[in-house]
C-alpha cells in the first residue's frame, strides 16, 4: 500500500476539523498525518493495544484509534485522531471509512493490474487464473482487446500516464508497462465491438501520443480474448503483428493480427524452407538477378491487379513497353505475371525474399 495515497486522503479531510488526523502502521509508525512533523514517529504502546482489539475505537495516549483489519484478519493500519472525546471518536471513524475505501480501491487496482500482467506474460499457471480471478471478483469470460503500443526510438516515461487518462476505468481497463518502449493496453469490450472499432481506438491512441508527447508509435492488435486465459495468446499476436509489419508493411503504424494475410504465414516458416522454395521457383535465374527498375515494374503491376493498361498508365509508359518488360521477366524467371497462378507464386516469392532479408539484418 502506498503511503502517499493515505496522505492524500488525510489532507483532504484536514479542512473538516481542526483535530490532527493520521494513519499508523502495524508497527506503530505514523505513515500519514495532517501534521507532517509527526510523520515517522513510532508509537509502540498504541500498536500493542491495536493488536489486542479488532473492533475499536481504542483510546491510547490522548489519541483515539480505529484499527484497519486485513482480509487475513490482522491489523494492518489504524486511523487516529488527537483527543479522547466524542468529536475525536467521530472524526476517527470518518477517517477510517475514507481511508479504508481508498485502501481497497488502490489494492484492487494494483492487484488486478499485476494479475493481468502476469497472465499476458505467462507468469501464472492456467489453473491459478480461475482461483485468483475469484479472489479479485474478476469476470473471466468477458471479451477483452489487447493493444501493444511500441514507442519508436526513446521511450517516454509519461506515456503510461497519458494512456491511463485515455482509459479511466481502472478496474476494467489496464495500462501495463512492459519494458522501456512497450506498453500493453487491455480493454474490456462488448461482444458487438468490431475490428474497425478496435482499429479506430488504436488510431486514437497513436494520435493522442503524437500530439501530446510527440511520441511516434506502432500499435499491434491481437485477436479478441473471449476469456482471461486467452489474454496471453492475444498479447503474443499483437507482438507478432508488429514484427510482421516491420517486414512486410513498413508504412503502416497500426497492425491488426487478423489482417496480416499471407505475411503472417511466411513469418512463421523456417528459413531453410523459404530458401528451398526460392530455389525451386527460380530455377533459371535467382530473384536477386532482377534489377530495381524491373522490381518496381512488377510491384506496380501487382498494385494494379495485373491490369496491363492501368499499370502502363501509372508508369507513364506505352502499353507495348510494359508488355515487353513482362516478356523479359518471363524469359528471366520462367514466370508469366499475366497468368494468375504465376503471379501468385511470384508475389509470394517476393515476400519470402523480403522475409529472408529481414532475418539476415538481425
């Protein structure tokens, strides 16, 4: 429990009375007080008296105490008010109620966040998820979306706070710092939430961080986790989405695992299998024998859905010039890109080569 939370609550109560209010821990050390000069003092006699009474209020040393008992039935803290009269008793009980509420909220938030982080990081056994969820009154079968926000370049410390402001429901949504650059956002959603809505939310996250902190990010979105036990898989998918995007879709900053297409499949293939595939496809000449102009022409041809007329117009060349280039590619590779099956093979081969190149640079 953070003592600063207690201090914040105590200071808010200060205007309600001229009495000194505060909190003492189980050892008798004053951890929060409206009179800051008292902080750190140790009242051993009062601590012993608190250990003997779970009900309270208890009077000791011209002060009134009200024990704060944990779920394990032991005294963790005690609220106190200077004085032994009825007003001291009333103010001590009022402080006790306010402090207990703050303590429960803080611990629920902290424990739930730690619980969710342990799930996505695979630091908790599947069987323990159900037990812990029950203890924390955590709904297990509510759909949740997982976003992985990766800061490009140097990580900004304030990013977690900004994201926390975007997701204010601290008991349902979680902003979890993973490392210096990565932050996971786990958001509870409705069953009717669409992928388009999730991508719009990711776009809002990206825009907020760019405008408020001037932080450039790339955001991966995992598949919706229908159960708590699926959060780890969704988090890994968000990681994969970012990794695949770095290879096959470098211009996009929001990457949805469900929309990765064939790139997701290629990324999971062994490099030896990829190399065998390329050698079998390009028996005549290696794909590396194609110059940059030829590769540019091929990519434009794919972008325009194998339409010769449209591609030649976009390239500002005569239709016959493009046909000549396609014939040249056919002679070099044995693949006629005007035929759909050949075009698919060539497209996959280009992606496989791109994937192998990315592996070489690691």
